[in-house]
């Protein structure tokens, strides 16, 4: 946090608008009574604090036109800050650049980019791999859901929010979920067909799935291998023109 106050530095005998950080406890001991909008308050953003300080200095200058007003930035707990005269444009520009660099070095929310406390922040399940930190639990969850992960079944990458939650950090894509949902549907319908006598309900569905395909690639086969162990069927693999390119007798 950045605390803005007016001060009359005792040792330097100057009027100062002070920007102290990391808190009010870091401000100087020569604080004046609050008079102008924005003083006596803490700000999260040092760039905003500088803008407020410059406005206070400008208003204060109107009231004491024959005296100089200075700006200081830093921790004043153990001494008075180094004064910058806003009328010195070169020195003021250097101060702005220093504060900008300081701002860029501060920890920020990995989702929205807002500043966060370096000691108090939120994380999500991916933070152990990414070191991402967040300003709120809401943004931590949004970042997690909008990131990519692998489908538990086919191992392809998808955005989590477009997938189906299975368990902690386990997601399934729509295609694999639809296939598994069809197993449940068959079980509910209790399909009985002479051509499927002796097959389990799950095996019946796999056969129906293969019969309905005009083309099956190696990746799809690898996904089905562990489910085809008990089947005694011939599987024909065809190209896009319907030509048989391979036959596997499974079972």
C-alpha cells in the first residue's frame, strides 16, 4: 500500500507531498493536518498514488505560491525522502519512470493483472506447476476453468470449461463422455437382440459403435482396445472410399 500525506520535513525545512510504502507505518513523522482531497489515504497502485500526490501538490502550491512544493517516494521510516520538484520536468519524468519500473516488479493477479498482496493471495490446482497467483478465489477458479487440460480418456487437450467434470482434476471431453453415456443408455434400455446373445451390455454397445463406423483410425482403436478384450469378432478397417485395408480377428 502507498500512503499519501503532506509533510513539513524538519531537517530539510521543505514542504513535501510524501508517498510512503509499504504502509502508513513507513511515512515520516512530520505529517500535516489533512486539507486536500486524497491525502491521508492508502492506495494499492503507486502510479495512482503519484497522480494523487501531484494533484495535492498543485492545489497546495496555489495556497502558498511563494514556496516550493516537493514530492518524495519511498520508505521514510528511518529518514526523510529525497525531494523532487514537480517544476523540474526532467526530474519528474525520471520519478515517473522509476515508479513505473517499481509497479512492473510488483506481484499481480495472473488472471486480471491487478496488483495483489505478496503475502495474501489465492491459488488454484494449476498453481503448483505455474506459480500463478490470483486476487480472488473467483479469478483463481475462472483461470483454472479457462485453461487447457487433457481428456482423461483420449488424452487430447481441451479447455476445462468445455469438458465434463469427472473427479478432482479429472475431465472428459464431450466425445468420450457421449460414448460412455451411450453405455448407460443401453443398460437402461436392456437391449436384447439375438445377434448379441452372450455379450455384455457394454460389449453390445461397442459392436454397435464399430458397425456404425465407416472409418476408424489407430487412435480410436487404441481407446477401444481395453474394452474389446472379451469380444470374438472380426473388425474390418476401411479407408474413406470403403476399401478394406486391414482385418483384425479380436478375442
